[in-house]
C-alpha cells in the first residue's frame, strides 16, 4: 500500500516531468530509493532527505507527509 508520502512524491515528480533518477540526483539519494518511496509506502528515515525533497518541490514537509492538504502554508 502506497503511503500519502509516496503518492504525493510521485504526483509532484510527474508534474515536473522528471524521472526518478533525476529526482534522486537532485536530492542526493539513489533512484531506487525514490522508486521505493513511491511504490511501497516507505518514508525516508532521514529527516534531511524529506527536507531536501520538500525544498526541491517548494512544498511544506507536512504536505509531503499527509498532515495538511495545502502545499504551502
């Protein structure tokens, strides 16, 4: 089951029309990790990775984690 994090990550990535590999390079993780987050419901254990992803997409961390519906407060 895909988590809210995985669903939102994939949605944001597709909106930007970038590959998992491109996103992985941009946030300094392996593309396999991006695939894992999107497809298995996994969430990064390192808060720095979550922060890097949120900054890359210019969204709040709470949006990525499913704690709020608005992308930015």
